[in-house]
């Protein structure tokens, strides 16, 4: 086994905090445009599918955003969800207008997320009570049946860890000279795919216990079109310039080859069929919607150095140290200047409804 650890994101590789020029707060417009493209559909689907028969003005409607980061996109998402619920209340004949529930919103992310910045910037006035729930969404975060609507955007591609075999020179999945699976042998992509399948089962297992029967889950998932291999479109090519800059540093003798070869990003993007089969395997959710988001304008520019750093600084600095990361992004800016990606990003838009307990796979519910 090569030296190096299998990186784990459960302890957290948060987006850059604060609101400085390298922060996620001011470098999250790609994610914001992605969410905007599905806003109309999200409101319509929540309106159509949320069951409010048993809710009254004394009901508290509980919403969680998993992988909320530091804002501002999470604030917009929460407002969109509340707008959809309010519309439903106002147009349902057995509810009088003014008969709205109270809202409790849980902002959830890894423990090292900059929650202070998030809470300092909560919109005022706001229509909800807010609480932070730090922890990994790959495990339980809430009591049984305590949530009505769960939202998660551009976060589920983060794996709980990188597959161990990527570091093993004797494995066909040894990922020498790459940081992800673009242009990799199939075995590398398969190792990522297997880890993703395990992680999504953990995610769905936890949510199946936390979401009340008939509750909804809205997911925006970086993905890829059906019929494509993981190595082709979507997320992997986005990180190729980072990989290429690291390779340049190795070639110039500034970074050891071993350090480069022991770094792999814990990320994976599924196709629709793959995600559908993982949801069916869990057995506790009906799929109301599973489709590709409207495409982003093509050709898509590469992320700027600031945008890339907002998402990757913490994981890169932990492995390579500050100095190498500075050198890497000096090169990165020059490498991507004026260039566009051949394939635009692909997002999957998913809405799930929690089944009634009796129609759910009992094995899933028995264990916690
Ligand atoms: C690209 S940001 C998306 C933030 C926000 N949802 C948005 O749309 O702008 C991904 C977020 O997922 C969080 N994340 C990654 N792995 C996680 C995990 N296992 N549990 C909770 N949050 C996680 C990261 O810390 C990060 O804040």
C-alpha cells in the first residue's frame, strides 16, 4: 500500500467560510444558477405532493437542508420551500388563509462548517425558527419521523471517504497520476461507484427513519446522462485542470510524486438509472420525479481559481499544505484562462416521498 490515508469527508472538508474573496459565500453562483433552473419545478412538486390534511396552524413544519454550507444559497432554498408550502395552505379549501404552520428549519453540514457565518447572515425578518445540526448526512442526525421536508443541493456527490484500493499499487484500481476518475481505467471508476452506492444507502437509510411518512425529500445531485460511463461528462472533467497543475508541480520537482499519487478527491456523480436503482434498493421512498435539470448554457467556462478554492481549499491544504496550494492556484488561473469545458455540468433533480411504514422495507427501519 502506498503511503497515505484514504481521505474521509465525515470529519469534514467544508467550503471556505467567512465572506472574503475566497469564501463560498461569494463564490457559489454555479450552484445558485443550478438551483434556480429547478425552482419552478420544485415549487410545483411540493405544492402537488405535500400532504397537509393533518396539519393545522398549531403544526410545526420541520425542514432540513443537508449540506447547507455557509449561505447564501441555503437561504433561497428555504424561502422557496416555505413559499411552496404557503401556496398549498392558501389554496387548499379546508384551510383558511392565515392558518399557516410555524416553520422550524435545521441547517445541517459537517462540524467544521462555518455555522457562525451562516447564522450571522440569516435573512431578517425571516419566517422560520433556525437551528444548526452539525454532523455527516451519511448517518442519523434527527429523531425518528421528525422531519417533513428534506432538501439537499450539490452535496451528495461528496463521498464519506475515497476508496482504499485507489492507493494500492497492486490493485487494478490504483489511481496513479489522477485525482479523480476522468480518463481512468474502468476499475478506478468502479471503485468510486461502489463507494457511492454504499454512501447513498447510508444516506437513504438515515433519512427513511427521520422523515415522517408522506414527507418529501428534494435532491439536486451532480450527475451524468444515462448511457455514459463515469469517466465521460459531468464532474470529473471539471477537476482536470487541478490535476494537471499538480502534475506540473511534480514535473518541476516542487511536489513529490508520492504526495500526488496518494491524493484522490472523494466525489462521484451517478447517472439517473444508477440513482433510481439505489433508491429502489432502499425501498422506503416513492420516486415522484427523477430527471435531468434543464442544461446549463454551453459551453461552460471552467470554475475560476476563487470558485475552485472555495470548494477545495480545505481538502487540498490538509493533504498538500498551504504553500503547494498557493502554487497550484497560481498555475490554475493561467491554465483555465479563456477555456471552456467540452461537456457542460449535468444536474439530476429528484423528489422522493416517504412511504407509509407498512409499505416500507422493514429491515431498513428495524436498525438505527
Ligand atoms: C458545494 S456545497 C453546496 C452548498 C449548498 N447546498 C449550495 O447549494 O450552495 C456542498 C456542501 O456539502 C457539505 N458536505 C459534504 N459532505 C457532507 C457530509 N457527509 N455531511 C454533511 N454535509 C456534507 C460540504 O461541507 C458543503 O458545505
